[in-house]
C-alpha cells in the first residue's frame, strides 16, 4: 500500500516491463527464490507484441498468427506465478545505486521509491522514426500503432489502407489485415534496391535456424497471392494534406505517382528504448548493422552499471523469442549474483536459453541488411519535420550543423530540437544521422542527447511525494 | 468534433459500450480500450493542436512514446490518451495550442 508519506521499499529484483523479456526474467528470479517486483506502464502484462493476448477483444485472435498466441502461455504462466506485478506504473528515474522512482496510476495511485538489489530493464523497443515530409499529419500512424488498435481495441482501418516502409512487422501486419478480410490498398515498399545483395553474405548464418526465414517467406507469399498491390523500390515518399492526410506521393524505380488516401501506416523497423539506460549513464555502443545505439551488455545482459541489466529488445533488436530467452538467463544470473544459486546450477538452467537466444539471433544480420532503412529515410529532405514536438525541420538541423553545431546537444540548445515531451525518442536518431551527414563523420562519433530523469513528465506532487530524505545528511538550515 | 471514423470494429467483436464525453459531446465507445483508441473509434481526426504552431495532431505510436495523443482527461491536462483506458462518464477535451498562463 502506498501512502502520502515518503516510503522506501526494498526488493531483491526489480523488473521494469512485463513483456516477454520482463516476464521471463521475473519467472527465473522468482523460481530461484528471490523476491521480485515487476513494474509495467500498461494495464496488463504482455508488452507490445503480446498486448491483450490473455484477454483479447477479438472473436478470433488466432487470425493474428501463431507468434502472437505463443505469448498467451507465457502471460498465463506469469499471472499464475504469484509474482508481484504493479500495472499502470511508470518508472521515471533509476539511480546508479539502484534506487527506483515510480508513479502508479489507477486504484492504487501514488508515487514512491524502491531500493532494489538488482534491476532488470525490459522496456523493449519502439518504431524507428520515419521522418517523411508530412508524417506529422493526422491520418498518419505507425504500423505498430494500427496493430495495437487491432489487438487491444478490435479496430481495423475502415478503408483499404496504404502501408509504407519495410521490415518484418510491415509484412506481418499486411498479412494480418488480409486474414481479417481487410484489403490493403497498396504496400509502398522502401526496401533498398541492393538490400538482398547486401544481405546474401549473412544468409548461410540465417539458414542455420531457418524458421524465421520460412515464416517470412510464407507471409510474403500470402501477400502476393492476395493480389495486394506491392510497389517495390520506393525511393521517396511525401505525405500530403492540409489539416489531415489526403494523399501520399511516392517515387519508385522510374516512376512517381500519387495515391489518394486518408490513412497511411509507416514502418521502417524498431529501435531499442534507451531512455532509462541513457539517463543512468550506461555506456552505449553504436550498431552499424541496426543503425541505432545499444547499451553495452555482457553475455548475461549486465550493463556498465553493476547490478543493472537489460533483457530483450531494449538491448538490441532480436525479437520476442530472443527476448524471452534473454530474460530467462538474466534472471538466473541475478540469482547467482545474489547468492541463491551457484554458478554450475545457473549454467545448467541457462544452457537452453543461451541456445535459443543464439538461434533467434541467427537471422538478424540477414534481416538487418535486407531491410536497412534507406539514406533518404534516415536523412530526410530539408522540408521534413525532424522534431515533431518542437517542430524543427531537417533543413534547420542542417543549417545548425553548418553554423558549427557538432552534436545533438548543441542543436538542442540552439533550436529546442529534442526538448519536447518525447525527450528525443522520435528525433534523436534522425538528428544524429543529419549531423553525421553534414560533418561527414560516422554517426557513432556524433553521439546522442544527454537524457535525464524523469524519463517521462511527472508532476511536482509526484516528485515531492517520492522524495526520501537521506537520514545521514544534516537537517536543512532554517532561515 | 467527431466525424467519419477512419476505423471500424472487427466483425464479430461485440464489445460493451460506455459513454464518454469528447469536447462536450456524448459518444459511445468500446469498454476497456485506451482513450486514444476511443477517440479514433468515435471519429476524432485530430485530438489536439500543437503549442508551437497550433497544427493538428493525432495519436501516432499508440504506445506512449510519441506524446502526440496528449489530451485533457477529467480536468488533468497533458495525459497520454494511449496510456489510459476509458471509464464511464470520462470527460475528454482537446488541448488547443499553447497553454495560457493567466
């Protein structure tokens, strides 16, 4: 129970996020006998991929495919385990000494702090920014967003919809729409022309665990059989409209055309959510393969901050099954570190999860190369809006680079780009790419925003209530 | 504000409906869905206009990362509509432009 007074609780393992990685990590740690608390911002466990899988509003959730339903077993197991899980709970700060500040909504609303002996961050990923001119218009959403509407609210696009971009999630959703009897108006496919050629060198490794590839081929084949218009080699996109989306203009090999539409769904992959790891000062490494930053992790998922781990896509994109395996082995490593399990036992338990994670990761280099977002879609034309919150254009960012801004923190200071409520989630990568382009440097050298807690806006009341004074400090001076 | 919705309910899904108020207008929306989903279901195209230039925005990511679905819920401003579920009688208001401080 939370009261209005400051309250510090202690817990062995605090898991942030109840998606596949978080649930698996919690189960491992709990089974080892540790006291575990899971905090999740949503009302039910499942993360993004398994949203509402245990309580689907759909008459036939099986139409979403077997990968979605797989999550049901895990969610049911998690909910039956007795592991403490606080829903509607935002973690807005973590300190290096593992003090966690949270705000909880709903019936048990309140704020507070928890001291954890170990923290497992399993906050997953979100859709890569796709800064196409006009992407801020009403009527433009992420493919993932439309999928959430389907999974959680049983809502489908009313009219045949245009999907634009590339990557496994885009094809999956196109397939799901077809399963639900909803025709797709067109797929505007931005897969780079040399994607397959670049990816071929990774095909042997991918073929060692062929199941993801076979799944993908089946999806693509079903899309082809449905007769869906699939326009490949799209090199430019523009979203047109005054107060809302009215049309999409595209350029593909040797032609350009305009499609009238009120709804376009964009997708060009997903990227790790690094707000918490950045705010903690964890080391991050640029992944040229995935074109994003990953927190630096050891084989068990431990970050550069001792006792703080990342499991799942928050550490690098590898998908839900890899996330589940990573969560499991991270949970066991934590158990070993906290002394409730010896190393040989940990290794015995983790062997299967290590194998599974390796299997799931095998396809990644191939997919990352095949669906590598094109330069123009990471480094957009001048009139594209880069920072949606503060409405800063790509042209303005390029201009600031010419004025001498070397990094995103300088462009932030000059223009407020990255200072809005999303805290750089949707502009950080784009700004880094644009600066890299202007300065002709690798993105890795450009760097990222300095991210500070709170990682989402909180009220002064939340801050005040969750503050726990240090009893060792001298009392405040009275004036 | 509600007009033609871009979305329709999946055939065969028969959610219970509850009443919420969107900019003073009573709307029937599915029980248990997010406020953002409810706005889209009710036909809202733009749920706010931006503080910087008063341009219209609508939910974009539906998972609490983009902050474009900010609305006023039961008197509390700047609530992420996609991160809360609808309740019977909920009062939802668009936020237009920048906040006035006086």
